[in-house]
């Protein structure tokens, strides 16, 4: 596969209108290597993930996030490293968040939320995906399930005594009270996201909705995995390598 074929596969996998809507929120950061036999994937691009890609002889990195502009200097250093190791990079943010197989849906599938009522969409703002468990689950069971799948501690606030049935999910930075309000209005008993602030926690308590919070990185990795698996279905010769990231988002200095 070459980069032109890769771009054609992206057009096959994603809805055309979604790609148009987020045309400035995906694309190549670097195009060093045009012969793609191994794809490395992660949620973020960083010096660490690039070095891991180089060790695994990756030709193309696929990530959810590009290097953030406000992590000053990171983009420039990543670009240098990609060129140094002859690795191409493709980041896809908005389209992956709001595709039917994307970040929210993929996390729901992993957690056993098997009846998808609404997919996450962007309509003058982000809306969480809404789903139901076929069998109501105990609060502690879902917390443990999420902890096991993400392989990291999950912060959890139990704000009602119901069994968990209907869940709102917005991966990554779904911490806004506006996001939780939508889940509450949809009749959800539980809300799952990848970041939380004081306002997130207080509003969940006020409205009586359970709150489960993983990390931004690891609530979104399953969406990237879904994407690269679809790429491999289109080109069975492609090898996939998961570029494991650290769980640094929960490490706090004292």
C-alpha cells in the first residue's frame, strides 16, 4: 500500500459528509515513507510513540490526536523525529469521534453497552453516544470492567442507587456540564468520559447521574483500533502494531 491508496481507504471507511465537515481536523503531518507495510497506532503522537514506532519498523503512524499547538515545541520535534526515522504520520480527530464505529461506540462495545440508541454527533457542539446494557449491571461491576479494559484506575462517583442500564458516553474531553445535561435529558443513569473537572463532578452529583472517568488517552484508543482494523480488512497484507502509551494522566505529584 502507498499513501495515495491509504487516502482512498480513508474515503471508503468514513462517510463523505463527515470528512467534508471536519476537513481541517485530519490529514498527514508527515509523508516521508510512501511504501506502507506496517502501521503503528496510538491515541497521541509524541516523541515516545515515534521512538516505539521506529523500533517496530513502522512505515506509517495513525493517531487520533495530532501534536497539540499548545504543547509548545512538540509539533516541531515530532516532525523532526518522523523525518529522521522515515515514518509517515496521519492524524484523524473529528471524523473518528463522530463516525458510527468511532471512539464513543468502540468504548461502549468494549464495556458491553450493546444496544446503541444514539451515536455521538457534532451539531453546534458535541453530543454523547447513548446506549443500553441488555442486562442491568451493578455499579461496581461496570467500574471494575472499565478498570480492567483500560488497564488504569477509574475514578467513579455513585450518585444514585439504580442498577446501571442506560449510559451516556463521550470519550476524551467530555467533561462539560453541557455534555452531561444531554445524558440526563436522555434518561441516562450513568455518564462515562475521559476527563473531569470540579464542575463535572458537582453537576453529576446535583443531577443524580453516576460518573465514571477514565483517561483521555485510554478512553479513545479503541476508536483508533477500530479504524486500523478496518484498514487491515481492506489490505490484509498490512501489519498492525499498537504503540503503547504510559498512563501518566493519573500520576499526581505531591
